[in-house]
C-alpha cells in the first residue's frame, strides 16, 4: 500500500445544490416547514375545540372561578382546619351570595328612585328632535317619524324571521343554562379533587416528562390566579370611576349604574358597552341631552383608560406580560373567538409563557416523578404543592435499580 504524501491537497467536495443556497435561506426554510407543520397540526385541534365550545368554555370559566376561590378555601382548611367539603360549600355560598347581593342592590336602587313618567319621556324626545334639527344634519321631525314608520313596517313584514330568531335565542339560553351546570359541577370537583384530576392528566405523559409538565402546570395555575384577582380590581376601578361621574352629574340610580358596570366589566366588549349605554340613557331621560353627552364622555374616558392603561399596565405586571402583548392578545382573541376569546386570551397567553419559561429553565430535571407520593393540598397562594419523596425511599429505589 502506497502512503500518500503528508502535504497532499485534500479532495475537493463535490458541488451539490445545497452549496448554492446560502445559510440564512437554509435556516429560514428549516423554520418555515416546521411552522407549517405546527399550524397544520393545530388546525384540527382548534376546529375540535370550536365544535365542543359548549363544554370547553364552561370548563375554562370554572378554572377562572376556581382560581378566585382557592385562596379562601385554603384559608379555611389550613388556618381554621375546616374539612375540604365544608370549605368548598362556604366558598360557593360566598360567591353566589356576593353576586346575588349586587343584583339585589341594583333592583332596590331602581325601585327606590323616581320613576320616569310619560310626559317626561315625551319632553326629552322633543328636546332630542330639536337638537337634531338644529344640528348640521338638519334632520326634521317628519324624517324621524318616517324612519320609525319604516322600521315598524319592516318588523311587521319580517315577523316570521324574528320568531325564528327568538327560537334560536331560546336555544342559546338553553345552551347557557347547560353550560352553567357544567361550570358549577366543574368548580365543585376542581375545589374538592383538583390535584388528583391534574395528576391524572400528568400521568398521560411519558415518565421522563411528568416533572416538567407538573411544574409548568403549577406556574400556569399561579399566573391564572393573578389574572383573576387583578381583573376584579380593574372592574372595581371602572365601577368607581363611572359611579363618581354619575354622582357629580346628578344622574339618578348612580349606585345601580356603578354595580352594573362592575358586573359588566367581567364580560369584555359587550359588558362594558351595555353598562355604559344604561348610564347614558338614564342621564338622557333624567337630565337632558347635554348631561347625557357629558355622561357619555365620562363612560368612554373611563373605558379607554381601563383598556389602554389599566389593563396593559396592571394586568401586564400581574401576569408578567408586556402591555403591548396584553392589547394584542385581547384583540386577537376577540377577532378569532369573539367574547370568549377576549375573556380567555390574556390568561391563556400568560399561562403559555409561564410554562415555556419553566420548561426552558430546566429546573424540573432534578425533580422526582410527581405522580408518586403527592399531596392533594395547596398552599395559601393556591399553588399545588408536591409532597417530597423521602430520601430513604429514593435510596431504596436507587439500590434496587442497580
């Protein structure tokens, strides 16, 4: 065998198509096909969730309500040593009693206030017509009456369609009732047996990934709890701001308006619009057109501050999201999934971020299998706490494996 000389030139690799493609293009192509695979894999999952929304949405609502109630149940069980079932009943009673009390205050406020008589409503209507006619629009009373007549005629001709829509609305009401029952039962089981339900989900993953899944889920749960509690604070700020504005303007039923705003703030878009519209209409009927305009400015200002300042700043700090990310999340959620998307967009994005950050940190690599020897309790912050496996058990396990 003849040895090659030491200074012999290395053989030149054969030119292939890959050598004519720059490295940035190859990297972009590698990212592109992976993202295409992810999107194609997510499409059937999103479609399935959309078809099962009557079940998925109540379960997600139950998660948010449970995150709000867990600190109370933990206080009752850990500090006062109540049984878990009794703490769960007390938390549900406190929730329903609080909502019922707010609704009762609204009803009592409307019943105790001055009633609007027909003469007052007609006078406000005349004032509105005079303002519209004097405005640059120059809309006369005859035109308004003609539009009202056309609207009445359209309703008469489309009464069948309206009846069908009413039946559809009844079906929607029935779906809401069924979803409420699903959410109620889910809350009960989450509070009583949430840890064991979560461990069942964790056990579906490979053993090597269970510690990562359990730790990521714990971080997502903490983030969800922060979101719910901050949402209550934001709703209270909205209610107080509009209530003070109504009191300053002398709008009747100010307390009822503030409570309606507080309850409506938990339903993005529709809730804020409906509660603000009630405040403006009451101001129009009671105090006249310009008072209603000022009330409208106050409502729009409070809602704008809440949506563009309070939500991004307070919510962003609580769930560790940038204010721009909060705005984009709510916008994208409402665009693709309507009201439900607007409600769940921020907690879902925050939970995903917390999970990815925990998994990327790699601290879970030294954690034991969470499906062995776990406690079903939670700490005072609502975090699911694993019961550490005794060191002697780990030694016996290591000895037996060797």
